[in-house]
C-alpha cells in the first residue's frame, strides 16, 4: 500500500464509518478497530449508559485516551472513530499521527433517513433531534474537513465503490 500503514475514518453519525471500515479492512487485509467498540469493551458498558451515568465530558475523555494509547501501536489497521471524536481539542493532531485520515462525507438528507428512529445515539435522542443534527453538522463539518487528508463523498455510492475510492486515493497522497 505504498507505505500507508493505517487509515482513520472520520465523519458524522450515520456516515457508514464502521460498515465501510470493516469492508475496507477485509479488502486490504488490515485489522479493523472502532473507537466506540473499544470504549464499550474497556468500560464494559454501552455508550448510552456512559452518557447517562457519567455524562458526555467523561465519554469525550475516554475517546481521547483511547486514541492516545494507540499512538505507535497501530499497524496495518483501519480505525473507525465516533462522530464527535475529532471535535475534542488535540484529537485532530493525534488522528493525523495515527494514519491517513479519510472524511466520509454524507449529505444531511441521507444521514437523516439513516438515523430516523435510531435509539443508540444519545446526542440525537432529544425531541428536537432534527435541529440538534443540523447544528452539529454545521459546527462539525469544517472540523472534519480540516482534519482529513482525503474527503470521500459517499452519497449514492455502493460500499464497494467507496472502498475502491478510499484505497486508490490513499495510495496517491
Ligand atoms: C457520537 C457518535 C457516536 C458515538 C456517540 C457520540 C457523536 O458514534 O461515539 O454516540 O458525538 O457524534 P458514531 O459516529 O459511530 O455513531
């Protein structure tokens, strides 16, 4: 892979980071990791439970610790990250140290359809989840863009096409 050791996927909730990441790992024969899964495993608790009992700030601290611990340890890996992870100060730099960062950019309308009725994301569980989503998208998108080495638009593309696009773009940077 032209010296590329790790690929880090970032993007909003519902952009397909975990799904695409696992397919990408299979294609490249890389190991697959997901920060949400790592946090749940380590704390033996669900993300919803962490948010409900310890609060968002504690979850953000766990996210930062998780990626700090991976520095120097990831090799031939795909790392999928929680949608809010790049927003915490210091994390964009850590992500770029870990590997080539790919922003999976998905339009608001597609994200909205995918997340309709979702009960697993604490940030979107409020009554006005539409407004929350819009505000988060507006605030986060420029941060995702500034953090990424590569931006891949996922709208109306198959997982195979997206995986192909990530592989070839990553090799050309
Ligand atoms: C969050 C995204 C979630 C999860 C948590 C918070 C966010 O991950 O980390 O619910 O702040 O956007 P996904 O992006 O995998 O849904």
